[in-house]
């Protein structure tokens, strides 16, 4: 059964392709690939982020309060209308990331978030998580805001599944055609050849990994995919506004 409740610390690092291969080869001495990455192949993750008309959730998150929260529907690849997806509530409290999710069919997920009424319970759903999401939905009027997808390589530490490292690249987004089944495309969020590494651990990072990161000169950074997409959309709107004014004149 897929894990539905996560509590962990997440540290992020940006790097180019050369740095990626350098640390990837070193990590594989102590770690093993996720089952989805058989034969060193990527797997694709697609997300639909929800927010208010005033972008309340992402604006609050970018102000870096001690507590922040987001809601999304997540799929693996491009889902069919009846495919299994996850409705996820992601919170961050004093640096600790808490992610709670429940599986359901894509059309059920859309209707749940739209109406705030959960689908009929069946085996495979998480009642407690659904109740928490239902309460969250009662507090906000949400609509689909952003599509975000990326290609991922993930690995676990041998003998310690609490340590997980992911590498995401080809991060793409769009603010139209906001349905997961509409296709896996969008504008690039980062420069070509950039990678985002996330180190996810329930406790502290092991000493051997801390030494490796120091040796390779890798330092933590702050990077939110949805946050950066939102800031990019603001910059685009600001550039477009003078053009509209010139047309009016």
C-alpha cells in the first residue's frame, strides 16, 4: 500500500547536469533506485494546484510563515478520467513537512475539490485524511490554478527507508487546460539542464551524506515549484500590462 502520511524535513539543492551526475554516482554507492526508476528511467509526476482567486495559499506560503499549507491533485504520468490519483494536503510547520493524501479516481478528486463533498468511501481510501481535506476545503473557495509536471529520479538509502532523495528536471507548468488528462506539456520553469535535488529525512541527515554534500560544495537553497511558477506568472503579467496600455492609447 502506498504511504499516505509523511512527516519529514526536506532540504533542497539546485545544480547543473555535471553536478547531478557527480553526486548521483556517489549516492548510488549507498542508495538504491525507487521501483519506478527501473533501468535508470525517469518517471513523470503531474500536479494540479488549487488556490483562491486572490492566490491566498501561495502568497501566504511565499511570506514564509511558521505554518503554511497547499492543496493539489497528483497523478503519475497523464491519467485517464478513471485513473487513480491522490488528493494531497501539504503543510509545513516550523520546517517540518507534513503531507497527507488519499487515493481516489480522477473524476472523484475533481468533484471532491469542487464541491467539498467527499466521494463514497471504499477500500483504499483514507477516511481520516479525507476528513481533514474536507475541513480544509470548507475554509477556502478554491479553483484549479496551475499545472506542474516534472521528470523524477528517486532513491532510498539501503537499510534506511527514512532517507529519500529525489532529482527533478524538465519542470514545466501552464495556467490553461487545467485538467491533468489534457496532456503533459507546459513552459519550462528552470533553465535547460538544471536539476532540483531534495533530501527528505524523518530525522537528521546522516553524517556520510552531510560530508558528501560539503565535499561537493552543495548548499541548501529555498525553491518552491508552485512558488516560483507564481512569481514567474506575476513577472509575465507585469511585462504584458504596458503592451496592453500601448494598444489602448
